[in-house]
């Protein structure tokens, strides 16, 4: 049976991603000074206004305004921003339930981790290609700052047959640009210097029937917060598996590791990837359910979609022998008290070998 799977990615100048990046920069600054910081400071952006709000219980001295202004300048904004802040400490009711001799989950919730052997990163093909397109565009636009700007999107559609990718259907890229750039020249530049370079890596999926769409709106000169609003956590499909697999109820950015909708999702991915990487299954989804104030998940479920190479009972036994799902162990095993989060905020939280939850270990 054939089907088409479509995934998208967005670049750092997309206002939602800008907010994710700023929020995770706040978190990194807190952790660099105080590893036990409890953080959930988010932001929203529109036109020349940035709203910074949330909870922070930390010994760190954080210059929120300067961090945000530096990032906005790096992204390419030329204007000054009006910054409005509303930040308080974490609720003492939550704090006493979480910060105990053994750390507990900071909230209730369900999280999912997924892996597939269709790419070397054990990620769905269309989301990896979409991220690669945005990576390549970012490199390209940095070399052409007067012509191309940081707000951009990609979308990749792949034809699957019997759950395996066979070829690309459509590649879509939309990028912000100078009013002085001719439309035909823009399309040629993006195709040659971005799309074609990325597709070289995936040449076995490219056919003569591929559709390549570049800036189908025809014009994208007003970008970022002046064309759209943005806030933290609105790109959870981009951040995870592109819609190919399920995602939980909470976003990742801004949150420290006791918040299990982030750390739990990282650990679920870690377990799912290890199952597939150890050739126990072609695909795997691990789902976890947590309760606030409880150290261990209240439910763990493993689904290999009938692709398992050994009995599911054996996979389950191996998982519980090799992985410890308590909040304190998740934080310790994945080393989640370090300021590593800003680098997760764009181009996906999974599939990057530099992240500790992407490590593969030998099962005992």
C-alpha cells in the first residue's frame, strides 16, 4: 500500500522558533550559574514588542533583556524592541512536590519517543530532509545577508510503500528576501544553492517526477514578528517527528529537566532509538505517563508495530533491565543539568548525534 507522509521545518527567524530559541537561552544561562534552577520562562513576540513571562526559581542572575536583544540582533532584526517582563518564582505548592530527597515529576502528562530505521539518524525521512533544508538555507543566507533573511520554512512529502520510503513527491521551500531580489533569480538561487545541495545527500529518493516549489506565494519581503506573531511551544510537531509519530501534551523549550514533558520525551526517544538501533525492531514507539510528585512513570508502553525481530516480551525485559525511568535517573543518565538547550531549539530535538539522548548503548 502506498501513502504520502509530509513533514515541515522552520528556520530560526520564524517567530515561534525565535521565541523557543530565546527561552532556551534563558534556561542555559540559569543552568550555567545554578544547575538546580527550576525554569519555565517563555516569551511571545509581535512587531517590535517582546513579552517575557513565566516562573524562575534560581540563584542565577539573568539579564533577560540583554540575552533577548543579542539574539534578535543575531537573527537579523535592525529595530529596537520594547520588552515587557512578568516573572515570578515557581509555585511553592509545585516546588515542595518536586524538589525532595529524590526528584519527582514536575507535572502530570504523557510523552512519546519514536525511532525508525529508514534513516541513519533513526528518524523519519521527511522530517530529516526538512531540517536539512533549513540548515542549508541558514548557511546560505548568512553568506547573502542583504538578499535573504532568517524567516523560512520547508516542507517535504515522501511516497511510502509498505511503510518504507521509496521516493520524494514534493519539496517546498519558502524564504524571506529583499524587495530588490528578482523572483526568478530567487528561485534559481534557492534551488541551486539549497535544495539541490541537500538532495545530493538523498539522491536515491530523487526521481524525474519530483515537484520542487520555491516561494509559491511569489513574495515574502515582510518577515518575522512583523508578518506574524510567535510564542514558545507552537512547533511541537517540528520539534519531534514531523507528525509521523505521536507527541505529548507539552512543549519542550524553556523547561528544565524536572519537567517531564521535556526530559521524559527525551528518555522515551532514547529507549525507542536503542530498540531500533540494536536491531530488535524496524520501528518503535515508547510512551510514558507521569504524575506530579511521583518519581517513576505510572505507565510505560512499548509498541513496535509488528516490526519486532524478537518477541515483545523479550524487548520489554531488555528495556526494564537496561533503563531506569525515574526522574532522577533520567536527569543523571542523560546529563540534563548542563546548559545544552539552546542548541535544541531549532532543527529538531531528535536526530542530532550531539544530544545525549541520541546515544546508543549495548544491552546487557
